[in-house]
């Protein structure tokens, strides 16, 4: 009885271990840098915003709020980031698709999703590592532009697809 069990253990140990995929992480420094870059990009345009950055699990990593921004924008920025993360697409693109496609309109009814421009997935090493959400910049296109500027200003992230 002991020899068969020993042989089984030896056979199992001889098998190559299944490799786990390498997934880059979103660091606090990169999240804070992206948030600060978004605030600065909007400030240069005369706009005050709130920006949220979430990691690949949807956890809030960074939140920055410029002076004078309405309180509802804090939650809006988080939800835009979450929406961009969970759909792996820019929220401006999603909003436009929902306006044109009756099937996509149903996304607006899912809890936590917010189909307003300003959310963009953050990619590193070809992987989505999180997302950024901007709110309060005076419209969806402005919020989207500030989020894009933040990504462009950071060496940690790849340029967005759209």
C-alpha cells in the first residue's frame, strides 16, 4: 500500500506545474499620477473635475477632486471608471452605441454602469489593469478628453484604442 502511494506522489510531483498568467498591476503611484494629470489637463482648459481610478477588480485606488466641483461628480467619476473597466471600452463610445442601438440601450439599466463619456480602460502590457473616470468637466466630450490626456501623460499606460 505504501509503495503505490509513493509512486503516485512521485508521478504527480514530476508533472510540470500549470503556469499562472502574468498580469501587470496598477500601482498607487501610477493611479495617483493619472488622477493628477487629469485634474491638470482639465484645469488648463478652465475646468474643474473629479477623477477616480479603479484597479482590475473595480476597487477604488485613487480619487482627486478639484475645488468647486459638485458632490454628485465624485460618484459619477467612480461609476464611469467602473463602467469602462467592466465593459473594457470607453464610456463615450458606449453611450453613443446605446443611443444608436436598441440592444445596447439595455446597458443603461444595469446597476453601477454609467453610460456617460469620461471613463476609459487603463492598459499596460496589453492587459486592462484598471480604468479612469472623469466627471464634472462640462460634458461627456470634455470629460473624455481629460481622461485621454491623463493616459497620454503617463508612461505607465498604453494609448487608448479610441
